[in-house]
């Protein structure tokens, strides 16, 4: 459990912030993971897609846990003449309905599989045959789905920008780990939050929001955004992310990947070095990866929008 909590402090950010009460508990550990959806779905798998801009290059924007498309609003306004942008809200976030139907339990990774299919369908709609390929931008939990899109639609993706997040949560110090180890890792996180009362969970969520944003007003906005998402929905996505192993997919990515690592100026050099070491371990097997140190807290959309703009522009110049 100490390792789990350390990961939250080291930059999982919203992944630890918005977990909630217990979801369905599997009777046994599955022998393997299935990172695919049995029946293909379209963008209806997503809660909402906000589209703006008239530029030639398509950009898909995927926010983090319990956040909606508005975390990218300022980016979209600033670049509406450069790109055509599609900002995603996952089902169950931002006041949208959670996935409905038989999705099993969190060890089935079914909600993330469902969302990944929705993002892949969005990439299909956003790209024209012979036209520019899409750039996928993911923040926090959204990084996982950005990598899924680059694996699901490699011929239609020009590059990935990962904002202070992982494609796979490290489990006990390892990126790729057997299902049994990942299960213990995720279950430990689940049990920690199960012990929280609703009142304490609300306090904790707000504390985390304030710690992930430099401007207190931004922290209040983030906390309010998360408050409209039910605890069960927050937890389900987080536990699936903790359990999902995307290391094999990440190692096969054939496009440039720019990882923006947020370094809080109020933390010391030792904390920065530890975070950079962790990100280096997570991304060491990804071809074409570039780790970019950025001064700011987890929400670089607010603290360092120029760094995101620069990363996207560099990828767009190569499409």
C-alpha cells in the first residue's frame, strides 16, 4: 500500500484523487487481460465530444479522471484557426450518463475498452483518406486512451502528447506485471478508499484538487468538476486503469510521443529527480519518446499552456 500511495504523490494525479467507494469485487484473479471490445461501437461510447476549429490538422483531446472537455477549452479557443479539435468527455463524467449494460467488473477493463473504441471511432471520423493524420493529446488518465488510439489506428495517428500521465500505472515498481500482481495493486487502492466516509472523501478530493493546481481558483473549478461524478464511476475508471497493462501496446507505438512531465516549483530537486526517474521507467520501452520537463503542477493546461501548444505544433509540422 505504501507503494500505491507513493505513486499518487509522484504524479498519478487524478488517478488517486478521484477514486471512491467499492465497486463490484471479482471472485478470483483473471488469468489474462483482454484489452478489446467484443462488439465494435462508435462515438456513442463517449459521453460527449466538443468540436471546434477549422484548421487542417485534426487534434483529439482526452482529459483525465473525472474531468470533462472544458479542461482544454482555452487550448481550443487559442488554436481554432490552426486545428480542428475534438475534445472528449468520457461516459459518466461531466454530467453525462455512465456506460450502461453488462460490463462485468473492473478486472474486465470493460469501461476503458468501451471508451477506447469510442476514441478510435472519433479518430476515424476526424481523419480523411489522404489528409493529415490526427494528433492525440491525453492528460493524466487520458494518456492511457491516447496510447490505445495510437495502437488501434496507427495509420491515422501522427503523434501523441502525454500530459503528466502514464500509459500504464506502475504496479509494485514494474510497468508490465502479471495480472495477479496488478490485481493486488488495484485492490489495495480500492480498499484504501473503501474506508473513507463520504465526508472524508469529499474533503480529500478537494485537498487533492487544490494541490494539483497552482491557482486556487483553478483548484476550486477542478474540485467542482469532479463533484458531479459519482463515486462509483470515479472508482470504476481508476481501478480499471490501475489494473490495465498497456505496456505491450506502448512498446509497439510507431509515432513520436512527447511526454510533458510537470515539475512543481515548490518541490525540491530530490522530488523532481524521483518523479523523472519514475516517468523514465514507465516510458523507457516506448520508441520515439521524448520526456520534456515543464515547470508547473499537474494541470499544465492552466500552468504551462505554451508547452502543450509547442508540443502539438511540432507534431503538426510533421503530418
